[in-house]
C-alpha cells in the first residue's frame, strides 16, 4: 500500500457507531432543513403565485414590479391591465378605471424589453377568463429585429411550468420574500400599491424642470436602432399570436408614448423602420371592436415642450392624464381608428 | 455541473453515492459506476468533449500498452505528443496564432475553438503517467482503472493533480472497509467547508473584484481601489480554489478514496519557496518532478538552476492560461524563487514579519499580473498600488476581506482537518448540516458562479 493510503489509517478514538450517528444526524438535519424551507416556500407562497395549495395569506408587500406583478397579474379584482415599461408606468390605473368602468391594474415593469412584457401579458391572460381591455404602452423595443430578454427578469415566476417555478424558487431569496410576506401579515411592512401604480414623479423637487441636452449632444436615443432591419419584427409577431388567442371582443389599445423631441430618430432609415413598426402594431388593433393605436412618438407641440418631461424619455403627470383620456376614449369606442397625435 | 449547484448536491451526488454503495462489493461494478458518473458529470458541460476525453485517455492507454508489448519508447513519446497536441490545439492554438501574427506582422486566421473544461488537468495526468513509464515507475494498468484514474469526477476538472500510483491502488479497496462512517463524516465536513467558502466568501469577493479589474482596463484606479482589487482577488483566488479542493477531497472520501493535499495556508508563507510548498501543491510537485528536475534542477550548477527555475515556472504560468501575462506571472515567480534561494544561501535570515511582508507583497504583485487581462492593465494596476495614479478611491467590502483573511490564515488544510477530526461531536454535525442547507438555498439565488481554476 502506498503512502497515500497509509495516511488514511489515522488513529480513531471514536467508535464507528458514533461516526455513523454523526453522519445520520448531518443527513437528517440537512434534509430536514431543506424540506422545511420547501414547505415554507409552498405554504407561504411568497409571491402569491397561486400555483400550489397554500396558507392563503392576503396581499403582498413587494416594491419590485418584476415580482409584485405575479400577485397583481393574477388577481381576480382586475379585468383590464396596462403593460409596458417605464414609458407606460405613469398611466394611472385608478383614473383609467374611473374613465372606462373597467378595473385596471398597472403591470408595466421599468426596464422591461418586449419578451418580459409578453410574459406579463401571457400571465394576465392565463389567469383571466374575462378580460375587459388590454393597454400596451409600446416603444421601439418592440421594433427590434432581435428582441433580447432581460437577463435578470424572473421568467420562471410567470411561466407555465410549476416544476420550473419550484426549482428556481428554492432559494434564500424566496425565503426572504416569504419573511416579508409574513411581516406584511402582521402589518410590519408597507403593502404594495393595490393597483401596482408607482409614480416616478414622487420625490421630484417641486421646481424641477427638465433641461434638454444641447443640440450637439443629442443622439439617436432609441433603444435598439442598430437592430432595426425594417423587415422583421419578431416581438410583434409573438404579440399577434398572443392577441389572436383572445376572444375577438377584447378591446386592445396600443400607444407609443411621447419622448422629448431630441429623442426622436433623425436617420431616415431608422425613421422608416419605426414607421413600419408602428404600422404593424396598429394593424393588431384593427380587429378589436373598441381598440385603437395612439401614436405620440412624433414631433408635436407636446414633444417639443421640455416642461412635459422629467427627462428626454419620461413624460410628466399632465401628459399622462392626456394619454389616459385618449386611451379611455378609444376603449369607449369613441375613436377606434388609429390616431396620430 | 458545478459542485456547488443544487442539481449536483441534491440529485447527482446522492444518486452517484447510492449507486456506488449498491454495488460496493463488486470492484468492477463500482468502478464502472464511477466512470459512468464521471462521464455524465463531464458531459453536462458539453457532451461533445466526452469524445475528446475518452479519446485522449484511450489513445494514451493504447500507446502505453504498445510500449509494454514492444518495449519501444516511441510509443510513449507518441503518447506525450498526442496529449501535447491536444493541449496545443484546444487550448493554445489561437494564442500561438496571435503570437505568430505579432512576429510576422500580418493577419492570421483564428480557430476559435471552445476550450474543453479541465483539459490542462487531465492532459498533465496522462503525460505524467507516460513519463513515469519511461522512467520505469509505472506499470500497465487494466483500461478500466486507468480510465477512472483520469476521469474520476471529483478531480477531473480542476485537480488536485493525482498521480496514477496515488489513486489506482485505492480502487481495489472496498469502500465499506473499516472507517467507512468516519470517512463519510469527514467527507461531508470537508465538502461543507468548501461549499461555504465558495458561496459565502469567494463569490461575494468576486462582486468586489470584477468591477474593479474591469474598471482598471478602462482607466487607472486610485490607490484605495487598487489595493481593494488586489487584496480581494488574492483572497478570492485562494478561497475559490481551496474551496474546490476541499469539496473534491470531501466528495472522493464519500467514495472511500483519498485525493492529495493541495493547499496548506499559503498566505502564512514567509518566503517564496515556502509559498510554493503551500500553494497548489499537486501542481508544484508536478512541475518539480516533470519539468524542474529534468531541466537540471539545482544540482547541475548555478546557470542550469536559474534556467531550470525560470523555464519551469514560465511553463507553469503558460499552463494556467493561453496568454503572455500568465507566462510573465510564472517568470515573475521564477525570478522570485531564484532571488529567494540566493538570499537563503547567504545565511542571513531576515525577521519573520519582514520576510512574510516581502513574500506577500511579491505574491500580490504577481496576482495583479495573473488577473489583469493584459500588460497595460497590469502595469496601470501596479502603478496604482504604489500611488502613482493618485490617492483616493474607496475600499469596499472591508469586513468581507477581513473575514476572508482570517479564514485563509486559520482554517487548516483539508488533510489536517481529516486527520484532526477525531471525535464526532453531535453539535458539529448539526451546525455543519445547517450551514450546508443554508448554502444550498444561498446558491439558489442565481446561476452558480464557476470556479476560477475551471478555465485553466
């Protein structure tokens, strides 16, 4: 026997039975702790996914739309939803509900690309047998020839596979979310906004005014100009498939929110692709009885006034109110045709 | 499949252990179980590379067998050439092309071959076997144990580099022999220790290190940022690699096998020779036995000694990565080892504290070269470390670095733990199990980070 195996033969003071007990204890506690964690994740249902029988705790306390939307998106309290990213975030679901008679939830996720917004739409549709309206605040991300999913978006929370959900949920992060939900039950943390509304103007100084960049520094700020090839819009194709599965009576409103004029494309090729992209999105709303397409991403008095913007791509509250009124008109059937503002 | 992934810990390893002990009484069957598990483990990254692994192992064994049958050394040289050619193709081809391009000053095409994980480790083990046969130190083994010696999944990807005579005789031992439960207990403890070091320290240090080195490639770092990057990386590298080693030794013990030691608290070294006796010991031994001594070692005059040291350390650097910064890092340590030996021959020992400080400063400067993507970044970082790029900066993760330093200095080596764990305290089992369970949940936060040495 060589030196390596000889070194194994160390003097062992403890009897074999004691070591067996050590191993048994280790395995039992290890397995028991993980089983307990799994049971807590299932029973507390930290994100209110409704996938498994649970304790049925009420409400969530989650400030991150990426995860808070799991609960909001499947809630039976709503029959209409706003999708998008920060470009649709300031649309107030409460005001839209009052103006339309529907019950809106805000499901926009700041930073979301088209694949994440599609996942949200899919989740909402999956959990609602009756849908009053779908509002999509689109942007140039829908026009990309190669729409890339956001690396950190939790697709597993919104997917169809319960096994995938459980596999990914098995983590310390989910247990932290479970603890937060327990704290919420005892009133120790602020609950999430009941309609998912997150006003990004909150905390803005009262005298805040957007200062547009000097002309020399302006760029073609659209998100994926290099990926616009003008021929294919795969994200729109997938959206079309999703909307085709809805009953024909479901109203669909799609809008391009405004950006400050410095953000509008100046390259004629990009302008042409954007126009084609808008046209493709507008066509999706045609078959909808009370749907419409609203295009505010054009040079206009609204987009030329820096007072309408917090920064070049995020409009302020008065603009949001204008958009809400236009959306409500469309959904009430007072403007089913595509409109450019 | 990574050792710290939930899939490995909760599915693969329990199945492999259960299957192994189900056939523990039959030597051949349990070896096949380990070979099958190792192929699944390796194929999990990229099934295409299974053919390369099996081909290299099979080819080497056939050539060694040819040598046995004919007595012609050409078979063994062909085997060494086969393994070096595989390494040159899969790991160094683009590096060689880039270097040649620099010499000839016109553009050469690139192969863009995906690096097969662990190729440096298993190629070196195969070469060491062939060289040992040339020396008359290695018998011909049956193919099954020979293949298992190379493929055994605990050491396949990142070592420890094992010699055939350290491992193959162990395959004949019944894993249920005396000491079974103690081996299992120690295996679980070592695995948990490495798991916690990787997940709770090394991966957290990566969050400090990566942005700083990325930033250093774009602009010079301020003094505090440079020290932050260098110290955090020094501990990240050690904790990451030693964690892997502890997990590997722990897993092997679950199968009744003992892998060699790889680290003995290297940051306590008080001279550079001492450092290399503590750092990546299995590689140091390999370099010593198969490069340094054949190149002349220290017994063929001072000139041969210097050349042997510089040459073997430069090759050691190149083994780590296909880049000149790695060669320079190896040469840096070669120069340091020559200086260290020269000083020691003067017989004027310096105070231990000063010796430790000098050694660590030297090692730290080397790590900057090792981690930086190019010489420009390395030079900028080194300049920042001595304040040439201005004061200021922000030292992030100080608490984490202090804890990492304490863990690096205080936790004994894997074999010392194995030998020192003499009494099975129930509280220790409970604490370790809770720690392991916590780490399983912690690693679930996102995709597990690969071990640094997997890229070598």
